[in-house]
C-alpha cells in the first residue's frame, strides 16, 4: 500500500495532470454532446428555411433571368454553383456553400435553404472525430493515457479502512456497471 508521502505525491500528480486535461475534456465533452445528437441537428452548420412570394418570377422566364433575379433579390454575389430545371415550372439554384433556392414559376413562391457555419463547434468536432489525424492521434492518445491515470490514481489517493463500506468502491462499481449494462442490453 501507499505511504502518506506516496499519497501526497499521487494527489499532486493527480491535481496537475487534471489541470492539463481540462481543455481537452471540454473539447471532447462539448463536441461529444453535439455529435451524439446528429440525428436531431447538424452540429457544424445551421440551415434556415424560408418561403417568399416573388410575383415577378411567376410565369415563364429564361434560366439566366431567374438566376439573375434570385441572386439580386437575396443579395448573393459570386456564390453560384449551378442550377437546373426540376420540372417545366420548377427551377433550383445551388450556391457554392451548399445553400439552395427553389422557385415554383406557376406561383412565384421561392423556398430558400441558407446554410451558415456554426461558430467553434466544427473545429471541436474536427478534433473529436479525429479528422486531423497525424500528430493529433498522438496527442489524443496522451490525453487518453492521462485519463486512465486520473481514473486509477483517484482510487488510491485516500486511505479506505473498510473497502466494502467505502463510497468510492460503490461509486466505482456503479460507473463500471452502467456501460456494461448498455453493452449487454444492446
């Protein structure tokens, strides 16, 4: 077992390594929540959908007239990717950022789906999902090793007289049983 001096050094190491892990823990926690709910929302982009009636587009117009009118009305410059006729009376315009405008010429109704990048989250998700690769893999591995140290060192920082009556024993077992239960029920 550890001596009092050994526990003192373990607590100091645990504290300092814990401080080093705060930033990475926040990166993984925030992006983890974001990507866990990817079916409910897009963690990297915000998509706003709106409908506008533009009577001047009602009827027949050439493709270039429709494009020019839509780009002018929505104040879009230099972002045009492509456009196509979905049907005889329905035209779709795609922008370079993934946004799109769709016009029904029989009614003059324009549906816009405008995409904007969310602040900070895409960068956090980029790290969390290991899209950076290379040196990031080594950094993430070092973080994982630090978390393993924090988990194990926490068990030995303080003396436990009766391990069966110790709160740390029951909390540790509960923490182990929860993921095991999910694995067994999956």
